[in-house]
């Protein structure tokens, strides 16, 4: 299905946007804008959004939300902005049963900062890590991991603030699948919503 010209001339068309939900109108189908293209789907195939934008033609109504340009391989959906508490150089506990004891943050995926600003990771972010303490076969290797807990408090959508007792992450592959089979301690809800493979192995979600 081709986008109407009025929708292509929309001021938000071509931007990096994430459609949380497309409202089906009485006069026509629903559209969800994507970068350099579109996505046509049913009204119940997206989550509820927060900002309504009307196109030039009143028959098309789309609910859109800006999405950060953070690449997360294997992640489902996008997360809201939270406080980042783990800059490059931070050391956190490894919460899985792979044999690694801690993880050293080398880089964070999808971060585009400015000069001299250290990239930082928060709950649900994938980062490049190395094992500083653990099994010899895991040490001194560049791995991928996801943050599941952080001590830095952050605000949730309902207005509450939450923080955990420690900083922790789990080792994953490019698809977001865990190398281990179990997670010690709770997993943040933001991480569980973003990474379904991690949520399936979580003992508790907080």
C-alpha cells in the first residue's frame, strides 16, 4: 500500500520515529512512519503511545514518539530514557552462570555523544565487555553483554524511582540470546521488556 502524498509531506516524515500505536480511522487505513519509509499494520499491533500527531489529511491519524538512535541487536521495541549509571571503564557483577565474575565496560552500542564525553550504559543497554575475573576461557576476550541492574536510580513512567543493590549484567550474543541459562538476583522490568530471552531466564523481575 502506497503512502498518500499528504502523509509523505508530513513534517515528521523521514525522521527517526517509533510508532507505539496506529489508530485506525473510519475513513481510511492506519500508517506508522518509519525512517525513509512506512509500515502499514493493524491498530492492535503496537503499544499505546503518548503523543498524537495529525497529518494533512484528517483521515490518517498516527501516534508517534521519538526514539533514540541506539542500536540493539535482538531487542524488541524501544525503551524510554533512563539515567545512565555505567560509563566506559565501569566494572559490574556478572549475574549469569557462565563462569564470569565481573564485566568491564569497553563501549556502549548505539551511543552517539560529543567530544570528550564518555559513553554510558543503563538498564537494558547492550555494551561491549571483557571479563576481568572468572574462568580462564572467558578472560581477556571481547564479549557482548546487557545491563540487567544498576545502582543509579532512575525514574519510571508512573513517576516512581527505583535502584538496585548492585550493578549487574549478563553475557549475550548478537541476537540477544544469553550464553548462560540462569540469572542470579532480580532483573529490571525495563530490561525484561526489551530482551525477551533474558526475561525467560530471569528468576524475578522488579
